[in-house]
């Protein structure tokens, strides 16, 4: 049974990766928006958020949120792809085959993790060009890359669950895009917690995107990262368990 699930999952992963490779816009959409925001915000807000700091100082502070935004917004395209498989009949064809019912979902999770890894590397590479530096050694640099990818796993389960129960692709994408944008800005990614209004500060500090950004900053520059990395892992496990169950049930109800 385990071998059957693994084989089916690898097959589904390969299918998703091939579809992504035939559509460069899939990766482009997840990196273009955060890169444009990175260039715009670092040029216009750096001196406001960090008075007296250099352009590179703000890039080193804010790059994690733009990396995370690339992962966050790629989740919307995940929801759309799931709904496209449903409406296009691919799911119906799978149900006529001896394929594990969980494999299509797991295959998408793995493929999206690979896409998110590529997005993280591309946005970070642009950040390095304009002044970002990883100063705490190769292991911390690896953690810097993996933290947003792990967060993306939990977020992908959320998106797959939404797509499994949503009645309209347009409604799902518009609502989730708005929520993801709000969550990205209402965090400590671009602005320090102390500079936020009192009412917004508790929300920003509880926002998982804030914990991802804080963990990435610590890993990049040698700060205490354990608490924030643990929080990111907890969010990832929690989102995966809760929305993984919702996604599986949503997929099963269409069988």
C-alpha cells in the first residue's frame, strides 16, 4: 500500500512539474510581483522605516517578506490549477484508474514545494544583487531558504482545501488573493512591530508571515532563530493537518 502511494505520488508530482515547465508564467507570476515590490519599497520606504539606514540595510531587513510573498501568492495559482483539473475532467479520469486517492494531492504539494524553492532562490538572488547578504554561514543560509518553503507546504494545503470546496475559480482566486495581500502587508515584514499602530501590532505579531520573516532574518544575520523557526514549524504542521484533512474530504466527496 505504501509503495503504491509513493509510486502514484511520484507520478503525479512528475505530471505537475511538467505542466509547470510548459508554462513559465507559472513561476514568473510568483516572482515578478515580489521583485517589483522589493525594488519599489526599498527605494521609497527604506529611509522611512529605518531612519538613517542605508538602502542595503532596508533590503537586508525587508527581503524576507518579499521572498515569502512569492511563496504566498503562488498558492493562489495552486488553487486555480486544482479547480482546472476538476472542471477539465482530469479528476474524473483518475477515478477510473487504480490510483491512490491521496496521490494527486500529495503530488501537487511536492511539485509546489519545488516551485516555491525556485521562487525563493530567484527573489533572494535579486536581493543579493541590490545589497542583501547572508552572513551566518552555509547551514543558516540553507535554513533561510527552507523556512519559507516549509511555510509554503502548509499554505498549499490551505489552498488545495479551498479549491476542493469552492464553487467558483474566480471567487476563490479573488478572495484568497485579497486575503494573502492583506496578510503580507499586515505583518512585521516591511515595517518593525514597534512602528505599527497599537491596534495592528498584536495582529501583525501573531501573523505567521511575521514569524517566517523573523526566522529568516535571524538565520541570515546570526540572530536567535530557534523560537521563530519552531513557530513556523508549528504553523506548517497545524495547517497541513487541519487543511490536509479538509482537502482529502473535499476530494473524496466528489468521488
